[in-house]
C-alpha cells in the first residue's frame, strides 16, 4: 500500500475469520489468476491474522484495545479480533458475532477510504473469473477500457453493490424503473454485499457511517441480524431516489462530483434508457450519514455535517449469484459462452452480453456453524476450488455411473401425471435419481472405491420460502425445467462429510488435476438384476 498512489489505485479487499482460510486461499488464487490487485485481507480474528502472516498474505488486524462498537481505544475491551470464543467456527451462523464482524468490516473500510483509496470488497465465497470490473465501476481504468455506455453513471456513483435479483428482465431496461423500490436495475430484490465498490468520496464515508450507526442501533435489541441485512435496511430508510427523477437530485449529485473532480459532462449528455440508474439519498435522511466519526468531545471529535450519498447496482450477468450460475447457468446465455474478459463486454443497449466476472456462492445449502459445506461443494463442481491437496485427485479407485439416471419414457410418464407447478413431479423424478445414487454408493462400498456423483437434475427449485411454478419467486418464470443442479440442492452435503462417505463431484474426471492415466485406466462394469453370479473359483 505504501507505494500505491491513492489517486489511481483501487484496493481489492476481502474479510473473514480463520475458519475460512481455505476460502481465502481460493479467493486469492483467482484474483491473482485474473490479474486483479493490489489486494489486502481484513483479518476478523487472531487465527486469520496469524495464518495470513505465516503464508505471506498481506493482511490487516484490529488492535486489541479497539472497541468496534464505539470505535474508541480503551484498555480492557474485548473484540472479535482478539476473542472469538462463543462465536462458533463459521460466524455467519452466530448472528451476534456476525453483526460485530460487520462493525469490524466497516472499521477496515473506513480506514482505507480515509487514505484516499477506492475499495472493491468481495466476500471470501466469491470467485473472480475475469478482471472485467473496471468498465462497470470506474473511469480510473486504462484508456483502452473506459466505462461501458450502460455504466456511464455507475462509474461516478459513491457505492456500487451486487443484488439478489435472479431475473434479467428486472435487472435492466429503463422501462422497469419504479419508485419507491425500483423494479429496475435489480432493485426489486435485496442488495447483496458479496461485491461492493466504495469510491473515495464524502458520500462513501457518509454511507459507511450511516451503516455503522445502523448496526450499533441493533446491538442490544436481541434481534438476529447481520451487517448485510442492516445495509439493506439502511438503504431503504434513506429513501433512495433516481438522480434522473428530479433536477434538484441531479444538481446535488453533480455539485458533489465537481468537488471531487469526478464530474463527467459527456456521460450526462449521453444518458439513454439502457444507462444503469443511480439513486441518491433523501436530503433529510437522519441516519447519521456524515463523512466523519460522530461528535464526541471527550475523544476530541468535532463531528461534521451530514452528506448525501449515491448508489448503483451491478448487473447480474456479470456479477453472478449462486442461483444464476449453478441453476440458471447464465454463463451459457447468448453472448457469454466462450467470451473472454477483454471482449464482448457490451453488445448493445437492450441486452449487454458481458462475460461473467464473479461467481458468488449464494442460494446454497448445507452450510453449518462449523463450515460452509455447500459453498465448497459448488466450487468443486464448477472446478473453481483450489484448496484440495493433490491426493484428492489421484488416490484410490473410483466408480462412475455411465448413462442417464432415468429414461425418456419415465420422464414423460411423470410429466403427464403431474403438472409443471407441482413439487410431486420433482419428487417423482428425484426418487429415481436417488435410487440410482443409492445403488451406485452400494457398489462403490462393495468395491472399496470412491463414488463419483452422477449429474443431477432438479424439476423444482429448492428454496426456504414459497415457490411459484416450482421456481423461486424472483427467478425467471420461463426458466426451463428440469435443469442441471448442484448436489446441495438435493442432498445434505454436511451429512455425507460427517459420515466420511468417500465421494467426488460429478465433474471430477474432467478436472485438469486428475491424471490422464487415471481417466484412461477405466474398466466398464455392467450390473444387471438378471446377471449370473460368477463361480467362486472363477477368475
């Protein structure tokens, strides 16, 4: 950081605890592969800081006497970085600790922003497939990679954030923009802090303080919440309105932009219905949105006036959710297959065909207080996991089922019996799959071999709420059924791991680390109910 010029540098940041060290290694592998940097880690606890130090990974820790609730240095106070007892290994499942971690995250972001750096933070369960973030976020990029026309306003906004929107029809196109919640630009769904860009502006500093104070307000309520929920709630309370909706909104924003030397008149002159929108907080927002720490005479803090902030959302096809990548397979949508990070970044205003830059392992299952089993399994299935030892790919023998799990006639019979909206259709087809997996596991056990999971399909979304026509409510209602789905959508991966069942993901033999000789040394075994058992003394 010492040699990086804040005026031209975006710091890439992630944050987590020691139990997520495998995910940190994976995150770091892919940002290095994508050529993204400089990068730094915020260590949420002493275990993470020690591990990063031992492995030569640049990391920041919280000083032991910093109270993250008050942001004051006081001897004898405890904090997450120093004391993680009682939080469990995977903090997401301890809401009190997870909220406190949010305050630690806000403290890290604050310190980096006040140094003048833009910050791009992504969760540890995010994989960066390409470096194509600049055309969506900043004018600081190389002259050969200016912001896309769709991102002309985004590249000036204080804060940019990914969303949980699953339907591309609601992720763009000006005709969808509505107030108060903005059905366009992904605002129909919740914001998701898996990928967030903070520009080094007073607006971003004000946003961080409003977010921090909103978390502080939840401290003693007993409410089970976390920093992302509070982030979303605070944005709603700020009653964000499109900057293009009123002249005074636009004037207020451009005045701030000029003060920071960020105003781009040519961008405002070229706004079209496909230009992704930016919203501004209401003028009288009372959420503590000031670009400084709150006034505290005893600590020598004078305080400062409130500041409005602006926010935009990132496109779902580029910054992809777990549902988009693993269930909808947006990476195979028109204009995406085979696209590289340096081409195909924009194919017209109506439907930008952009390469997937990130995959966030959201909308998954089998995560527990000890470890996010479902996230890791999805990463393995997509060959996006680098934390397994070489022996994972080389040792033992393996059994794989060749052929379909059910026949076309079976599928037709089930579909005739149950309508598309019925979960019974899903259960009937899945029962056939499960029987095949059961028999394959029995065969693998008898042969002292490792089961390779067959490719699985779902005829219904797995979801913790109500579905609509067997799809998540915010998923495209024309999403084809059935679809290829991840193991955690049908099985509790944690149970398999707890029982030490030897298994591998369906894509295992396609992984580049699996030796070619292992794949070539295959023997075809035919198992049939009418097969004649071999004689005891036969070869």
